[in-house]
C-alpha cells in the first residue's frame, strides 16, 4: 500500500535557483491524502544519500523523479541502485526526460513514466496501484506489461493548482537581485537596492505556440491560467515572503494580449512596486505598445531567442521569424529602456561560414551589448524533430550512449557539441565566437559605421575561423571590457 511519496529532482548544471515547479505542483495535489516529502538535490546535492535512507525507513513509499534529459545517466544509476536494494519500491519518472520513455523502461529502474502532467496522472496511478485497478486507464503514462510497452493517451489539465510553498523552504530559492546580472546592471534596481531584497522565479503559463525543430514540446499548445490565479501566486510571494523582484520564466508571457492587458491593469490598480525580467519572448510577439506597458510596470530586461542571423538557418529551424524581426525586437526593447539579451545558437543544420557571418552582421546592426549575447552550440535533444533527423541521418547511432555523453560533458558547452550538423566544425565555431564578442565590444568604443571599424572587421573576417590566432581576440575582449568599465562615458553604442 503506497502511503508516502518522495519527490526529487537531480542537481543540474545551470546554477540559477528556481522553485521545483513540477514536483511542487504534484506535492500540492497529493498532500491532503498522502504523506509527501520534497527533496531537491539541485539545492541540496549533498543529500542524495537521504533518498535511499528515506525509502528504506518508509516501506510504503513511492519515489517520483522529475528530470531533464541531460540527467539520464544519473537517473539510471540511482534508480537501478534503489531497485537492487529495495525492489518493491515503485519508481515514477517525469519531466523532459520522459520523452525517452522506452530507454527508461528498458534500461533503468523506472516502473512508470509520466508522459503528461503529473498532477493529473500520479494521484490516479497511486489509487489504482492501491486498489488493483486497470493501469491502462491512467492518463499520460507508459509502463511495461508482459515485456511490451503500454502507453496511454495524455489528458491536459484545465485548471492549475496554486503551489503550496510551505511544502518547501522558499528562502532556499530566493537570491539577492544583485547576484542576477540583469538586476546588477539595472540603474532602476541599483537606485533602490537594499540588503534584504529577494528575487524569486515564477511561471504564469505552460507551453509555447512555436514549433522550432530544436525545441522539445511533448504537450500541445499554450495554456495561460486566469489573471486571478496568477495574481494570487504573485501576492503569496509579495505579501507573505516580502519578494519585490521577479524572474518570469514563462516561454510566452505576453502572447495573449487580452490576458496581459488585464495583468497590466491589475498591477497598476494595486500600485505594487516591483521590478521583473522576462527570460523568454518571441520576437514576433512584441510591439511598442506592449513594451511601453512592460516598462511602466517594472520590466527591466527581456531575453529573446534570436538563434541566427541567417534566413536559411531560421528556415531550417522552423523558427517562423525573420532577421528583420530579430533586429527590430532588440532595438525597440532597448529604446524603451528595457535591456535585451540575445540567445544565439551556432552549428545548426546548414550552418556554413557564410551563415555565421550573417549572424555577426545581424548582431552588429543592433545596439545590443556583448555582455547580453549568449552563444550556444546546437545540441539535439530527445523529443525534438532535430533529434529525429539525426537518428534518420545516422548522426546518432546509439541513443543511450549519446545521452550518456551529454551527461559526462555537462560542464562544457563546447564539449557537448557531439554532432556536427552543418559544414562548420566545433573548432571553427569557437574561433568565430572569439571574433564575434570582440567586435561587439569594439563597437562600444569605435563607431560601427566608421571606416576604422569596417577595416578591422574586414581583417578579422579574413582570418580563418579555425586559426589559432583567433585566441588573441579572447584576450582583446578582456582589454576592451576593462577599458569600457574604466571609461564608461567613452563607451556608448556607436
């Protein structure tokens, strides 16, 4: 009889603190009927041994793990270890990693894979395990039956539960805003900074309306709870925990204009004094009116997934945006006094030296600062069309070995470029990145429209990307950065 559920998530590479949203929602749903405990190893990595200790001392406990696909090796190791020691323990795996449900069921200690939303699936699964009901009627689940995989249809939630923050210690997830790059460089924040300030991450919606080939999307559509639901969530942190600064981690925070206008009016009416940044918006979802309203209610920064300055690469990605939209989004955002960050993805299918320099030209045509350009190398992830393309082309021959390689190299973005998708090698992309960031810093000092900048750019482009001399631009970046910090008045965008 299952009477206790231990919910865990593993330590991940990215150091930013955020609430364990997935397992927190599930725990909130289960808490009135079962004993629940959340053990967040991303916050307390040294407590991994407590997982086995807890399960061993609670014979009626189920283990539920929420993980990203990059944690496959860790999930495999810990679940097999638990099954070997406590074979009667039921183990459920969910999160992004669930897309690999066949590998998980055949090669790890998992009994069940949550394919949909855990708040809907897990209570039903526990009830049927306890009563002997038919597991094939549990929504959004995969399991082995007589050696064959059974997969049930996903049922999407129509209403979301408000997370019960008392199930964790919220203070573990707050950081001082000065530790966040965007707040640290925000004049609006620095003018009001206090020692006891708190920054918290929040999510007000689920899903995305995009269909990018590199992005994992196992649940269809985009769902935005009512403004009242989001307001209660915000006010819990604002009133009960004194949080005044927020990181909004939605993928499409402003896609529903009617919803956003209601949210905007709610903040104005309540006259709450907050600052926030948005970690992801599509460049085709903003306009001057929206940006003006965001600035008015406290938005200090927006991250955009520009990805590339090449029309061909954007088409290959199925990004459904244009280079002009990329440039316009950045420049409009900056014009409204909101900082803009650009995510750039190098090495996608079709990438050539020509497309790399198209990306460079796009960024140089904006007023973005080098500090706010984040360059990644393309990684095919399970559940994406890109991953399926790599399997079909034979670029990934063994899914499990591929995922283990990602785990082993999780600390290095460069080492994780495991599949060469275009004509450009990893070494060439590294050299190009040195040049790109150098020129972005240089344009803070020398006008990008002047003959000197154009000459330097021409000389830099003539150096092969694979050439070792490109490392000198890494040193040059540091020199320029020191100059900019020492003489900020001379370092406006030219």
